């Protein structure tokens, strides 16, 4: 009589599932089980799951099972083998100290880890929202994440802040020198700070016309499709009240209207010179054009490029100096089509706006 897990699954499905979940395993685990993939066979499906305690990814694939059970083994070893073999089916057989895998002419056995020691992956129970257009939600998060504070910075600023008022969800990230903010028409009420890795995995798994359920509890968040779940621990802390620094309609002195493509092309023309120097680009809106300027320093290049723009001028402006990388990120985050760049009084933040999105950048002269 066969005891323990024994399952036969499609090789392409198995390869894709191993690739998807193994990214969530710890890469340098202090405890080996945190770098494992756990496989559970039950009710005609094989569930694969991995977690490093901060994020977890689970996926279910159809399986022909002669017996049920659970096994755990190294994610690194399993993913390397799955990527290397060729065949139509994978056969998995649980052993007492080693688990066997066969695909086509290839077979391997891997040291068994204690499946019962695998961390418990608990789905959050809390505020739920069915998202019908997951790629749009993923893009809104992904194109905001560039403004988050980097590793080693302030914990509350290292993630992406989401807040819903029942009619609209705002998505924000900031490092203290810039703010990226987007809005989506989603009927959800709540607040959370999402870790960047959750956003990355969400984007990797998003598919058109595949709705998913977002669930948020005080400590965890998940996005669940019928056969794939991505779960993460929320970042705890107080996200800054950014509404106070958002430029108001009457704050600007000059506003330039152009297209994302035109502005991006002009900025990219001067970027090599900016990178050779201090990484700063000057921006000036005057005489019917938006002009990007890199002033030469000692032994550094100079560059300028202009793009036609529709200008609204309340008062003439002085050149504003911005971090070139921040401006590039802001333009890349804009949706295709028309954008506006609003220039306020000297020392105040510049606002780059497009449909349902605004990027706010502090001038370099105001950096402490």
C-alpha cells in the first residue's frame, strides 16, 4: 500500500508554479525550512507555497494523486531542477528522508525537510474588495513605488500607502523629497502600507480579465485569485499626512502643458550631461516652450533641449533645479497623453500631473 504523497502533474504547470512560489522563499534562511517550498496534495490538486515570513505565494495546479500528504524541500534546489528538465509530466514520490522527482528521462531526489515545521501561512480576515481590473491596480501601485524611501530608511516610508474612502482609493509613496500619488475609482474603505515586494508579486501575477479579491487585516494583506494567492505582512507605522504639501490650484506662477512623450524625449536628450555632472537638471517654462537645461560644471558637459508647450503665466519664473532622476521617474509614471507641469514660487514643490496621477518634486535648493 502506498503511503505518503504521490502525484503526477503537468510539467509546464509545475515549472510555472515552482518559478512563481520560489521567489517568496528566504534566500539566506537562518532556518532551512524558511527557504523551502511546501507541496500539499489533496482533492485532485497540488498546492505549492513558499514564504520568508514577510511574503508568501501559494499556487494550486491539477494533479493525479494516488495518495495525499505534505512534503517540504529546498526552493533553490527544486527550482533549479524544474528549470533544467524537459518532459510532459512530473511524478513526485514522498520518501522518508528524500523525495523523488521524475520528468521525462530526468530524475532527482532531494533531502526531505520536516513539512510540519513549515511556517503557518494565515490568510487575512478583514476588509475585502473584489478588483476586476487587477493589471490597472498593479500599474497604479508599480508606477507609484519609485518614490518610496529605500532600504534602511524610515519604515513607514519604505512602502506604498493605500487609503480608501468608500468611493476612491488613493495610492501614495514618498521619500521626503518627492511624492507620487495616484487615484483609482474603487469602492473600498480602509488604510494600509503595502511592502514593495507585495507590489512586485502582484504585478507578476496580474492577468487581464482575471478578477482577484484584496483582503486587508490590521497586520496582513492578500490578493487572491482562484488558484494563486499572494500574501504579505503590512508595514506598521504612521504614514505622513501628504495632503498639506500637495500644491493647490492657485499656487502656481507658470503652468506648462505638453505631452508625456515630448517632455520625456527632451529630458532624455540632456540626461547624459546631467549624469556626468551633479545629476541636476534645470527646468524653465518661457516663450512658448518647456526647456531642460544642464549647466556645465568644471570638466562637465552642458546641454539644453526644448519642447513646445502651452503656457499659462501669472508671473515670470526663474529656472527651477530638480534631481534629474526624480524628474525622469515622474515623467515615466505619467499615463500617455497630455500632462501639465506647475511651477510655484521659488523653493516650493513642482507638480507634474496627468490623468488620475500627480508627482510632486522638491527643488534641489530646498533640500536639507
